[in-house]
C-alpha cells in the first residue's frame, strides 16, 4: 500500500531484510563513508566550548559559500542514493528502498552519530515539498523525469509562489500565463523565492484565466530556471545572507508539457505544496532540531552563564522545556495521522504555530540569559553566535503562511468559527482591487 507521500505504509516488501541486518549493514556503510561526531552542538551532552557552534536559522554566507554548502549537502544525499539510504521509505521506482518507516527511523538515528553536511532550505524544499507534489499531480512522464531526480537532489527546485502584491492572499497573484498554441507565455514577478539562484527548476503558480474568481484561474508549472527572459535578483536579509530572491519573467515561453496538474487547478497544486511545508510531523520536536538551536543548547548556555540558580530564570527555562515537550506530542500526533495514510490537513497549521512559537521563546530566553553578550562579540564560544538565531527566527513566522494566516486556518477549518471577510468572493479576478 502506498500512502499520500508515496511512502510504503506496510511491510509487504519482497526481500525485506530484518531490522537488525539492515541496521548492521547501514552502520558499516556509514562507518565507511563518514566520520563519527566527536563533539558538536547537536549532541545529547553539549561540551561547552568544543566543536562547531551553529544556531543560525538562515545562512549568513556569500553566494560562493552558500553554493558550496549546498553542493556538500547534495553530494551526501547523492552518496546515500547509491544505496537507497536517501529515500528508505520511497517506492523503488523513485530510487528508494520501499521499506517501512522503522527502517528509516533506525537509519536517521545512526546517521545522527556521524558528521554529515549542514542542511539547506532549498534541499529540503526540493525533497520534501516539490517531489511529493509532483508525485500527486504529475503526468507519468513528469513523475519519471522529476520525482527520483529531486529526491536524490540531482537537481534542485524552488517555489515561485509569492508576489509583491500576493503573499498571505496568495490566490490574488498576478503573474500571467497566457496560452499560445502548445506553449504558454509567462510575464510577471515573483518575490521571496528561496534558493532560486541555486535551482535548476521552479514550481510556478501563475494566473491563466483572469475572467473567473481568483482561486479558479491559476495553473501550475515546473519550469527550468535558465530560460531566456527569466531574471533572478537576490535580496539581502537582516540576518546577513541572501537566501531569497526576486524573480522576473519577461515573455518566457514554455511548452504545455511543463504544466503540472490540470489547467485552472493551480490553487490545489499550491495548497498541496504548502500542506507539505506546514507539516512538521517528521520533526522530533523537543527542541532537538539543528536549525535555530535546541533545548539542550539553551540549557548548556544557561549553565555556562551561571544563571540556573536564579528563580526567575528557572521559571523561564521550565516553561521553555514544557513547550518543547508539548511540541513533541503535537508532532507525534501528526506523524501518526500521516502513518495512517491521511494527507496533511489543517493540523499542520497547529504544528507550524507551535514550532515558530518555540523559536520565538528560545530567542526571548536566550536574550535574557546572555544580556549584552548577545550583541557585543567577546569571542566567547556559544554567546554572540546566538544573534543569528534571534535575527533569523522571525522569518519562519512569515514563511509558508504567517502566524496570523495559520490562526485564520485553525479558526475557520478546525474550530468552525465565522470566516474572514472576503469582499472578492464571487468576483472575477480581473475585477478585484489589488
Ligand atoms: C524566510 C522566508 C522564505 C520564503 N520563501 C518563499 C519561497 O521560497 N517562495 C515563495 O513563493 N514565497 C516565499 N516566502 C514568502 C512568504 O510565503 C510570504 O512572505 C508570506 O506568505 C506572507 O506574505 P507577505 O510577505 O506578502 O505579507 P502580507 O500578506 O502582506 O502580510 C503582512 C502582515 O499582515 C498579516 N495579514 C495578512 N492578511 C491577514 C489576514 N487576512 N488576517 C490577519 N492578518 C493578516 C500577515 O500575517 C502579516 O503580519 C518566504 C518568506 C520568508 C519570510
């Protein structure tokens, strides 16, 4: 049985090795291809002052440095792909092993003991958001061309959704796709397109019919990013780097074979990708993530700064710990629903809100722990570097649908509260005020 994300959901796999045999082989492979971690910021017991300290949310790197980081992440995924370890639960026809989830969990646990390249947003967008979207909406040819390739990160793909006038209200987007025989002509602008400068492909949502209500007149495409007429301009972020971009389309011509899903169904395609983006069921929770720091690192910092006897500080730390425990349970419940085969639904909004709230709480608590050491670089390990977390965390309260948008979804689709005011509900897109 193959579930929503294309993962094998039961254990009726021919030649399935025992979990013990699989783990033994995977361990030998990891030992042959990677080094054990000595110390680092992601380990159970943080040794203060030892190893690399990174709590950044977004990379603060030059173009060349960020490209090199991405290449290292891709190379590791491609190495794993030689054995199918990059996609243990994915079907064999996409280069996976088709094994049940406990095999993938066992591998992740082992892999965490080894030094592996730092992740990158565009890498996870390609693998976790766009590949499964194509797996649902793609033609057989598109699935064959892209799904395995994207899961193994042989190519990268960015999201071309938001525009200067369409973010929270994405359905009002104005980038035009006009049909011309067997081709489409694209004109308009996208913005905040993460990793567009590093991507070979883009998932584009464009307005194909201005004469119908806004949700109905959109079509999705998978397009090459090096076509004549596409211009990519990086945007400088407050956290230092330039992870995202403006993308301009000037009479860009694409064949109809690049259309993803039926004409006029682009909104459904976009919602599917966004559903995967908001789905945090795969996260362990408990503040254990490498992006933006972890509970253990906050605690280690509090101990190093000698504040753990302060009653107010103890209260703050206890609240943070409680939050991460709750986050772990919320994610586990969502993971159980995924395992049972149900697609990501509005509960993804709850998971995303809890996640961004945790990041904000870390920023608040760490600011109190460090005080001036957060903004004056004394060279001490694990102090000033927290600034990258504090400046990066707000980005995820906006990306993938802002906190307010998630609350609207929960209010309307989970709690059944009255809907937001929609003045353009029955109005053709071309008649709406933008
Ligand atoms: C780090 C990061 C990465 C991103 N990556 C991508 C990407 O790869 N591809 C892509 O297409 N986009 C990307 N985005 C864009 C992102 O999806 C949008 O920024 C987001 O949807 C919000 O849209 P906006 O910026 O236009 O803000 P607006 O929609 O203008 O919102 C402004 C403020 O008004 C609030 N608001 C708006 N409408 C309502 C309402 N109805 N009720 C209550 N409050 C409301 C919002 O919550 C927000 O606080 C990224 C953004 C960030 C921060």
